């Protein structure tokens, strides 16, 4: 009994998940604003910096979770689920940063309506992901578990929407863009930006597993 009392318990994992989700949404909002204000060089620099700050903050939280995982004997949910969730969430932040950096690296000169739509869908996915993450500490309640699963379904639908936008964008790009270099650059941006919603769907799948095993 004394030994059990001395073991490190719980950790503040749910709070850290929520903090990380907040940083992901901050990065997604900054990325959406970067796309919306892309024609202004000062705004591009400002929103790129905001994406970077949010991604670095998310990295720090990921490291904190992984350190806590090594130090905590009894965790609120399965250890592998904790590890999978925080690292998949961190992949979302990384992809947002990668998408912003790729625009500068490839010297993309203009945004297209399709990029704007993909950025908007990415932001919506991240916002719904945050909602689902915020419910995790209460999934023992049937109504909360149901709400979390419904939110994951909404993420799946948003990902499907993003996939359709990308396919349409690719078709239009190859039909209408005469400059081969622009085709190569925009194709890469479309694909990278669409993977943000793909990775949010991966997070939703992890959350569904947590809910089904723990509710």
C-alpha cells in the first residue's frame, strides 16, 4: 500500500493535450492568414513568424509530455495512446509549418482560391481536433464520449472535403497553367497543404480508439 502511494500517478496529461491543441489551432490560424494576406510581404513575414512560434511551442509541449510519460508509473489512459496522440498532434503542427515554409522555398508568387480553401479546411479540422481533445478527460461520461466520436466524424468529413478540393485543383492546374514551373510548385503546395487535414484525421482515429477503449 505504501509503495502504491509513492508511485508517480496520472501526470497532467489532459491539460498538456489541451495546451498542445491550442498551439496547433494558433498555427493553423496564422497559416490561414498567411494565405489570405500573401500579396503583402510584411504580412507574409508576420504570419510566417506566428506559425513558427506556435509550432515551436507545440514542440516544447510534446517534449514535456514525453518526459512526463517516462516519469509517471500510472497514467490516466494507455501509455501507447498518450504517446501516439501527442506525437500525431505534433505532426499536424509540423505540417502547417512545412506548408508555410514551402511557399517561401518554392518562391510561390500567388495564392489560388484552391489553396485558400485548403487552408480554411485545415483550420476547421484543427479547431474540431481541439474540441475532441478537450473532451478526453471526461469520456467516462456517455454523452461526452458520444460528443467526442461525433467530432471525430466531423473531422473525417472535412478531410474528405479537402481531398475533393485537391483533386479539383490538380485537374484545373494541369488544364489551365501553361508554365511548367508553376505547375510543379503549386502541385507541391496543394499536396502538402492537403496533408494537414489528413493528419488531423489520423489524430481523430487515435481519439476514437481512446474513447472506445476507455468510455
